[in-house]
């Protein structure tokens, strides 16, 4: 028997008994409480948890609609049903409008049990949905592993802190901390041990610093500390304290591990006047500390060692673009229900003369930092369109190209895209541009204008790696987006038996915004099936096809069509 905690708002004892008996007969293990005044109702709502409230509509000393209002003040989600002898159609409609789930006429109590069953199940769905929404909102601002604020929340707090510091003519300091040799810990002891170290670092940082400081994880083994009302000298003290605290060995999978860190310090207003610059400068100072093995260092204008480090790779990249050492693989994206290919995503690789084929992770950062991403993206779009002329690309399949935020900062970018499209006789609607969520959020305003122009041209806009960034829904709503692509980490998680609430939620979010939703990283038939059931529109991944040269993918598509 299903237990049912039933709160009855009813002045007539016998009527209450009838309702309880009806539900017991339907198989519920009823625990019922009857109230007939506002005070008693309020008390019960505070003192106990109820699965459902059933109320009479007209009572001498109390009214059903008043009861409903009181219940809704306390709990928006508990199902509320009117049972009344007197209710007319109009009042019933009015009652439903104020938030009752149903009404039942006393003469027709047979309807009660099915109505209760339905409402309980709807309420359960609502609860689960709310939880998932709360989780997504939390995830948007926190790092899963350490529970620390993430880059987005740090960014917000930094913005706020600078406003306050400006108003009060105070200073503030920002520390960026990067672990030394963390990769070796990960490689030698495994990710699990690495994760433990990161968690322990997070908790030591929080332990050492003041509650008013914000400790955030920027990603990987990089942390940041925002210290309001602190000048650079005090920040140096704090840095020394932090380094001292990290000197004790860490426990990782039962082993003692030594970890050191490098800290960079930058202060407002001495080193920068806005949050982004401050973060960059603290980061630059951290690299100096690392290079000099100094433990910590304070930002010094004009010394950014990464500039030297990158020179070699940058020069090689520049030559590679001129020498056209890049090739493209393509990966199909298929519609889950129709089975048709809706897009092919172009993925760039560098055929390095000495090192062989390099994946984008090896050179994208440098391409972005040096601005070489602009000619590279032009190359990728041009090459993709030449390998998929309109005569070969079946309608309504699009070509998806990944674009970096640096491209979107270039005001000439939409014009360049337009030229390439014209050159290849390709309608803009057959090109999709993928931009990762975190990238877009690192500079919302800068990217929005370019995206809007591209969208107005008819180019499809896709948010890539959705779920890992930290976009607020209200911001997403304002962007000209056509499609969301759920990050593969969530999709891979599904096959490992993690619950699918999050994926379900991301799909809901996309659909609520009226967007098509694609899942990437689909590696098994089971996940493909699960996604279809969850209403996901399209999928991409090794299970469907690995990235491959254009010819292979074209043949693959022809075979797919042959089957249908
Ligand atoms: P992305 O846009 O999220 O691309 C999907 C990546 O997931 C590709 O990695 C692909 O090979 C991989 N992948 C596909 N199916 C599966 C699967 O079932 N399981 C797993 N575990 N992985 C799968 P790839 O080619 O190494 O590209 C990595 C990233 O580099 C891309 O992520 C994209 O952000 C970036 N990228 C690639 N080409 C370009 C480009 O031309 N321009 C720019 N700006 N970025 C690019
Ligand atoms: Mg992509
Ligand atoms: Mg992706």
C-alpha cells in the first residue's frame, strides 16, 4: 500500500471520513488529519509534511479558496484538490485558476482516487524537475569537483568588488595559483589521486584565507583568490601563508604526495582597472613565479614570459598556414528519429612535417593568442566548402565549423564568411558556426554583435559544449542561437550509469528556448537509445561515425541513405 499523508480541510467529520475511506479502498495507507480553521491549517503546514491537501469549498467558518491561498504560501507544489457538494462550474474554473489541481463533486467520489494518483505523480515530476533546475543553476556557478565558485562566479564577484573598491577608494588583490608538477601526479597516480589533491588544495585554501575572500577554481590545477580591501603587501603575506600551508604532504589514494604551487599577484587599482585585465595580470605574474621558481610574484608591467614561450610554436603555425599543412576530418551529426544526416562537423588537424598529425588541442590556444586563428578559420571554412560543394552536400545537411571567440572579435569576420560562401556558391543557411559556451561567456558583449550579423545573414549558430560553461538562461535567450550541443562529458556519463537527470534537464532547457538539441560523444547504442527516448533531436559520436576525411564521410552518407 502506498502511504499517503492527507491533510483535509473540512468542517464535517463524516465527510472527511468518507474521503479517507475512499482513498483507503483505492489502496492507499492513509494518514489523515482534519482541520477547519486558518490557524489549524497553518500549524499543520508548518509542523508536518503532506502529500496532498483535499479541501471542502464552502465551510461555515472558513473558505476553500482561503485555504488554497494559505497552502500556496507554504508550498507551491503540494497537490490541492477541492471536494465539494456545492461547487459550480464557474467557481470550479476560478478555483483551478488560483492553483488547485482538480475539483470533485461529493456525489461523485469515484473520481477521487484516480485524480489523487495523477496529481501525486505530477507533483513528483515537478519536484524532480525543480531539483534538476536547481542543480543546473548551481553548476553554472560552481566547480563540481571542489564545490568552489567557478570562473563565472569569480568574474561576477570581481566585478562587484571592483565597483565597491572604486566607490570606497579602496584597493583589492587577486591571486592566481597554479600547482607545479600536477600533471606528473595525475600521470603517475591516476586521475582519482589527482582529484583528491585538488580537493585538498581547495580545502586548505579556504582554511587559510578569510571568509570574505573568494577562493575559486579556474579549471585544471588553477585556482584564484579574490581579496577585497587588500593591498599588494597584504596579498604577499597571504601568498606566503598559502604556500606554507601547501608544504605539508597531501594524501592521495593512501600515499603522501608533495605539491608546490606558484602564485601571481595583481592589485586594483595599481595594476589594472578592470576585472579581466586584473586576472590576466595575476596570471602573467604567476607564470613569472613559475619560471623563476619564486613561489609567488607580483605583476610587473611588460614582463609576460608566455610571450617568449609561444614564439617558437607561433612561428611554426604561421608557416603551416602558408604551407597549407592543415587537413579536415568530418563527423556526421544524425537526426535521432529520422536517421538522416543533419550536419557534418569540420575538425581541423595539423599535418606537422616532423611531429605528424596534431589534434586541435595542440595548437588552438597558440592560434588564438597570436591571432593566427583568423587566417586558420578562414582556411577551414574555405576548405570545408570546397570539399562539400552544394552538388555533393545533400539537403538539408549543413556544414558545421568551429569558431573561436577571437574570430568574433574581428569585425571583418562576418564579411569574410560572406565572401567565402559566395565564392563557393553556398547559401548561408547551409553553414553552421559552433562556438563553445564558456568562450562566448568570457566576453558576452563582444561576441554577440558578430553572432547577430552572421545570424541575420542566415548562418546557423550553435552553442558547443553546452553545460560546461556558465551561461545564464536569460543571456542565452538574447543570443541569436539556433541549436545547443550538449557537452560530451555529460553524455559519456550516461553510459557509466550516472543518472540522466542532467542531460534530461539540458534537453528541456534547449527545447524550452525553442532550440534544436544535439548530443555529442555518443559512443554506444544504449546511450543513443536513451537520448532518443529523452527527446534529444540529434547525435554525434563514435557510435555513429568517427571523424573521417570528406570522401569517406560522403560514402558513409550514401550508404546510410541506401538503407532507408
Ligand atoms: P568539439 O567541437 O566539441 O568537437 C568534438 C570533438 O569530440 C572532436 O575532437 C571529436 O573527434 C571528438 N569526438 C567525437 N565523437 C566522440 C565520441 O563519441 N567520444 C569522444 N570521447 N570524443 C568524440 P577533436 O577533433 O580533437 O576536436 C577538439 C576540439 O577542438 C573541438 O571540440 C573544437 O572545439 C576544437 N576544434 C576543432 N576544429 C576546430 C577548428 O577548425 N576551429 C576551432 N576554432 N576549433 C576547432
Ligand atoms: Mg564543435
Ligand atoms: Mg563539443
